């Protein structure tokens, strides 16, 4: 979807929630400009192209909490000017917006969600400037709330979902979702729910890939002083229009343990059927997107119409005090495609981040990410390492600057897919 349309949707969110309730609204934004130098911007194994890129942009976070209208919109819009004219200039948009209109208090709501991002056209080749596309997923519809007592409630949902990619038309689809949920309070800190969902997926250009999805599951949530749990268990069934039907158990898990005020351990895992449109409907970090320049990165989703069995587990340890922030996240994932197994993949990786405040306004941060990706049907293995170092200073309450260097390397047994690159950034930002 053109970036102008995606931005218009973000503006529409803001305008919709503004009239008469501005006192409950909060808008944070950062205007930034980054100058980047890459010694291999096409990520080529043997023909590196050196390139300078000027990137002005704006990051924003809008919150609205009113009795009638509620909204949370966060995103970035930036323009990449490839100095020297070797590549076409690009406008990139990243957005996650959720809006809710209370039509009848405690009875009827109308919700709108929109998610935009930048994804590769082909995940089997490097993410050079010519291998990028804009994606967008829009969801809207009513929610009816029912109350059967102080501890027992229910709700019925109807949603229309539209997915769009600017280059891969196989991704474009229209979906209808109906859901019924019953909630039982188990006390002030815990809740149990029973959920039934039915989804009808129709692709705009590939009717042979249409399918229906039915899911039923129990979900338990608990929030305590030092421990949070979100456990979901159930069953999924897929009915394809031109392929055998499939069914599997459904499981999602998130556990958070805070042994001290400074440390958090998180364990998360999924075992579920999924597809690219479902995976792209994810919230963004409001603090990061509104406060940091150059925040739009390229995702790693395979943008197509294929459904896969997603098996994934990750663990995170996070520590923070007045001067030091540290995180370590090992990840394991396996995607098994149901109808075309060409892109079946297994990934193993670890990410580490470190930030240390040298002075009250000066921070040095570093990250290291490593991943091994195995494509079983292609007999291909990629090993990718990405390292970065950043120095940032907040020299006034509104103005800041940062300087970064990033080094990445991929070793692949596939022809022409290994590369090395060094990127150098310098940027300034004004934050409201």
C-alpha cells in the first residue's frame, strides 16, 4: 500500500479521537535526520556498491483514553534519499494503530486496527534496496458485550480483515472473522476464558489458496506482584478449497518472572497454524518508535498466501538499573508449510543488547545478533551475524544526536548469497 495511504490512516485515527476529548489525549513525536554510509548497500558477495543515504523522518506515538473513544497509534514515516542516484528514493512507513469507539457503554464497541511495515519481496535473497515492499493489514468490526453476573461475562466479535502488499499480489486477501468468548473471573488477579473463532480467507488473485480456519481454546491469565502467566490451549482446523484439510493442537504461552525489581525472566512459545497476514498484526514498542530516529527496519516475514505450522520458543533475561540495561534472548523456531514445502525452515539464534549511561546525558549501547537458518527442502544453510555500537547524547531536553557503526556478515552455502557490510550512521533528532 502506498505510504501516503498508510499515513492517511494514521491521521484519520488521530482526527477520529480528537474532537471534544483532547484533554485525555497524549501525542509524542520525534523529528529526525540520519546520514548513513554503507560499503555494500546491495549486500552483494562480490560486487559491493558504496552508497550514502540521507533519511529524514518522523516517529510518533498517540494515546487517547476517553469514555467514548480510545486509541493507541504508533509509527514512523521516513524518506530515504539515495545520494548519487544509483537507486530510486523510497518512502517507508511503519504503523500499528488500534482505535475503539464505545457506541453503547458496556454493550457495543466498534474497533479498528491497522498494521503497516516494510518486508522483503523474496526472503531467499539479501535485503538490498530493490528487494523491499510495503505491507498493510487492516481489521475493523463491532464487539457486543454481555454480562451474566459480577464474575461471568461474554462477548461476540465480527471483523473484516484486509491484507495488502505493494509487490507480491499473492498476499492480498479479504477475510471475515467471527468469534465468541466467555470470561470467568477467578479472583482479582486471574481469569479463565473459553473462545471459539471462525475465519474465512479469500485471496484476491489466487482463489486456489482460499481456506477456512476454525479454532476453539481455553485461555488462562494471571497477574501477580512477581509473576505473570498467559496460557492458551486448544485445537485448530483448516479447510482448504483445493488441498486436504488439516487439524492440530493449538498452544501459546507467555510467562514473566520478576525475582527482583531490576531483573525479569520471560519464557514465550507457540504451536499454531499461522500465515503472514496473521503474523504482521503485532503491536510496536511505543517508546522506541516515538523516540528514536531511523527506527524502520526490514522484517523477515515470507510474504505469500501459504499457511504454515509455527513452532517457536524464546527466553529473555532483562536487567536494568540507574545506569545499566542488559538483555539476552535465545530463540528457536521451525516453520512447516502445509501445501508448498519449499520454504520449510528451522532457525536458531540469540540476541544480546547492552546500554550503559556514561554520564546523565551520554549513553553507550551495543548489540549482537546471531542466527542460523536451515532450509531443509533447498539444502541451504545461512549463518548471519550482526554487531552494532552506538553513542548517543541528549544535549537539551528536546535535542539529541547519535553516532553508530554496524557490521553484518552472512555465510551461505547458496550461490551468491554470502555478503559482508559495514554501515556508519550519524543522526540528529528533535523530540517533543
